[in-house]
């Protein structure tokens, strides 16, 4: 890979040789980060942190500098942690991805981890997934405060959402989840925001 000019901290990635369709262009190992690790990152390094399954992960170079394109040259294979050529890529050509797929992956894995933690009554996991200033409305009753909200979520018992739909907000840093709860047929609305590099529940309403 050749690192040149681009839109990610002023950098982008170009191919140093030709790649065939289906060939791995960039493979990468994501480094897991705790909140303490995130807080200790050098200035600007937080731009390369992504949230999967409710956990923070730091992208290494050069994968962190692969730019977005509406007609990308690669797709992200999340299972194998690599960017794969969608078509022939020629030496000197930009290596690009559709970053909306990354956001969709972040949100889907967060919701999966969130409802799994609720079903398992995993307090420590929920404390990582719910923001300290979160507010929850259940059956017309507001609940506020980190520990109080987590206690209320656990007291609700398992929740199985269906028909999950997303509305992304400013950039990729806010998202609204709309779903139906299968047990009681109530509508479920959850507002998420990236806080310190990790998606967090800010607001939830069931009714």
C-alpha cells in the first residue's frame, strides 16, 4: 500500500500493485480498548476507534486511512478483518470502501450485545452499554441515573425486538432505533450516541 493524501486525517491509501477481484487488499488486526485505554490515546488517534458489539476497537494503519467512496473499490469482510477487492484494482488507484456498511455493522452488533446483556441480566455489561446520563421511559414512568436505569432494564426481563429499523443522525455519531417488542407488542425507541469511542444508550421508550 502507498499512503497518500485523503480525507481521513488528511490521508488515503493507494494500491502499490494490481489486485484481482476477490483478492484481499488490506488485512488488519483490531486492537480492543478499555475506556481507560481510550482516554490515554494520543491526540487525533480517537478518529480511528470504532465500536463493535459494544466494545471499542482501534484500527491499525494503513486500514485506518482507507477512505469512503460511493463507488468503492473494496468491501469490508468483517469476519476475516480485511478489505477485499470488488473489482480489479490497478497500481496507484485509490483503495476505498463504503463506510455506511461499517456503521450498519456497528449498530447491529451493538443492539445484539445490548439485548443479550439484558436477557442475561449482565449488570457489568449493561453499565458499559448505557450512558451515565441515560433516561428510560417504561409504561409512562421515567427512570434516570446510570445504576437506576440498568436496574430497571434488568427488572423488565428479556426483550426480543423485531422489525428493527435505523435512522442515522449527524455524521455517524448518532442513531435512532425503532422496533417492536415481541412479548407485549409494544413499540420500542432507543436513541444511541457514540460517547468516548463507544455506542451508548442515551434514551429508551417503551409503550
